[in-house]
C-alpha cells in the first residue's frame, strides 16, 4: 500500500499525518492574522542587523554537519533602500519577473527539440538570484586565509561560486571590501592546462591563467580568473574550493560580494564537496517580514528524520535544477481538476516543476493557474475583492480585519505527500494598508516554478546523492 503523508502548518506548528487511504482528511480552512501580518511589513530599522566585527555566523554541530545563518535582504543594512513595504514589494516583483524571464529563456526548447540550456559551468550562461540585485537570501562566509568575511547570495539554480576580486577593473558596489587575493596565503590560480580549466565551456587563457566568463540573463556578467581557495562556512574550513575571482563585473548586484551556487551540477558548492557533505543540505527560509534568521545546513547529518520525502526528477538538459514530481493542486481540501500531464517533464526536457530559491512567486502554466485561482476565488466569496496589483490578478481588501478564514492551499506530489501551506505563504500583503493578493502567477511556458514565498517557514532538505527532496518536520 502506498504510503501517504501530508504536511500542514498552522501559525508556528507543523503536523504530519500518515494514512494508507487515498481519502486524506485535514483542516480545510485556516486563519490568516491580517493585523499582525500588516504590522510585520513595517520594518523597524533598529531590527536590521548591522555588520558585526566579531560575530559568529554559524556553527558546526557535529561531524558532517555545518550550519550557517540565512539573512533576508530586507534585514541587512545597505541592502534595503526603503522601509516602505509597497516600494520594497514593487522592487521585489520587478526583480522576480526578470529572474523568471531569464529562467524561461534558459530552459526553453527549440522547435528542433534542442534545449537552449547548456550544461552549466564557469563559462556558460547562468541565471542567478543576483539578476538586477534580486538576491533574496544571503549567507556570510569567509574567503581566503586569513578569512575575509563576505555576504554572498545563495542560489539553488546556479553551479558557481564566485566573488569580486582586486585588482578590480570594473566592480559594482558591495557592502564589504572587495576581496584581494594577494592578501590570502591559500589563493592559488588555476593554470590553463589544469583539468579544471578543461571542464569549462568557453574557457580562455591569459598569461598562463585559466579565464572564465559568466553571462547572466539580464546582460550582467562576471569575468576573471579561476582559483582554488579556502572558504570558511560557519566554523568549518574547506580547502581547495574552485571559485571564480571576478575582476570585471557588471550589473546591479547590490550589496553582495558574489554568489554561492547550490545547484545539482558538479561545479556547484554542493557538487564540489559531494564526498564531504554527502550531496546533502537543508535550508529554512525565514519569513521575509520576520525579525529572526533562517538557516542553511550542509552534510548528511543535516537531513532530518521525519521529513515527507519526494523523489527528485532528473532533467539531463538542466542538471543544475532541482525538479520535483508535482501531480496536482488543492484548495480547501478539494483536488482541483488539472491534468497531471500539465506538470510533467517531457522527453525533450521541457515542462516539469522546479524548486527555486531565487524565484519569489510560484509560477504555474496558464491553464493550471486559471483553474487553481478560480477554485480559490470560489471559496473566498466572503472576502471583499480589490483590483489586481502587478503580476497578481486576485487580490482582496482586508483593511480593518483582524483575521480572516481562508481555504487551505496544497501541493500534491507523485509518491503521496501533500504539502499544505500556511496562509501567509499564499495570501500576502502588497502594501501596508490591507491589500492582500493570491501569491501565484501564470507562466507563459510549460515550466512550473515553486518560489521562495511558498517555501518560507518550512524546513526543506535536498538529498542529491539519493535523489530526494524533503519537507519538514521542522519549521522556522
């Protein structure tokens, strides 16, 4: 008998129920605390952490387990340009739209059945959460010896680790001083004849050094030399990590020094350290308006017991991305009438469902989105409607409400788990006066993307070695 698990969250608790029946029963409605949610949109500048001179960003909790704090960009001084929620929301959606457009271009399939995607490496086109400064979640790492602390974007859709480097012929503004390899005793350039250099698409050679170039979807880029360097993650020192040392970098990569790629390819941070960390990591994206931190953990010991596991789906044309087998959507405990084929990855490598930390809003193929949205609207006729905002066409005027009852929203996965989201992950404030919108949007292609708003507050684990992604059992 197939094992069925489902996961739902109410406020700060998480419950997993196991059933051997296809007729699963769980609460069909939950409360959204409107007043508290609006209050949380009003950032208090004193709550945004400064950059401490002597602050431990992470800890090693035992053999094979490394943990580091995750910061949302709104909580980092100099990353946030406005404390007005509507302004921050508009900027976030603008960044998100550019991210999704670039993702769709990258994963598009031509009429001849050839994907425009190239196996991602230091010289190929990549798309990251850095597009137009769109990095949402950051960690603080040490680069070199002695370590120089730097904020870097985490990105589950990129196979790259890079930072801006001196001498900087062209650099964008970052919060920390630009890394100077001359000051590091462990920096070692990669030679043109190295096997590492031979693995890079479009690699170049200059004065015996292996050159790389990464082009981003918005026209931004980083160019420089490849090197082996020591990185410090929390309290763990990792030697001989292949990084890009960017001497010419262009784009609105505001604040961060570079990027830590967590994709499924061999050149990502996870791929390079597969033996040391068992190809596994977990993360908890804390709510964008929370005053607390999220977390990122590496290693086999970081994989929790009691998670609801979903098999990863391998796409040979896009090995960097984490595809999952989604089979349907639910509203208020009722399965929406959508064909499973809408979410299926086809033999040409198009379609499918990607879990992505760099995308904010979940995108669904238009036909699936329309059916999903209409099901939600049919169960919220008691709530006053508002005009659409930005990419959202389903919004509500909740001004004056303290809390409202809303139907549950669920993802149905192939092997049985049902992930039911907390209300704040699908009905979000777009201003600070009570306008809330259904936080999903249609995709012009067959690709579905589960974004970070829908992932917030849920512990998510990636066991790349065994091919699974897990949800829960912890919350953050």
